[in-house]
C-alpha cells in the first residue's frame, strides 16, 4: 500500500513525475513508526492518547531504560509492526549526551526485518 512521502517534521515533496512523492513497503511502516514515537500525546487531535513523545527526554540525563520502555510500549500499538517476534529496542547514551535508539522489528506488510536508528 502506498502512502504520501512525509518524514516527521518534513514537508511533502514532488515525485519524479511531478505528482506528490509516495512511498511503499517498509518506508510506509518506517514513517508510521517515527510519527508515533516522535508525536507528543495530546498533539494528534483525533486520538489524544496517540504518540510516545520522545522529545520530552531531550536534555534529561540517564533515561535510556525509560526511553526503551516507552518505545517498546508504542511499538506494541503500531498495527504495521508484527508482535511476534517482539521488536528489539536498544538505547544508549552518546558522548555528547544524546540518547541513541535502535529498533529492530518485523514489518507486518512485507514480512521483512527492518532496523530503525535515530537520536532522541
């Protein structure tokens, strides 16, 4: 299933044919997961409990275990992520204090394992 290409915090873009750019396969699931993890609860007006709000952890020291738990909980709520095997989450602190998250999951649409890495 195709969807508009729209990375969290970004803008819509034009595809090679002049239409709005679209993504499919694992890219759709990646967009959905990032949107869920980075959206603050209460910001999505049609579903106020949606989102992990990982931005709340910026600048807070020593929270890798808390971030990891929040990510695991939200991954269980994402319909395009298979729950068996359970997603694997790893969060570590970089030298500059940023929390680096790595999430491995099986895409429910494609059946392929995907790896998503980002900083919090």
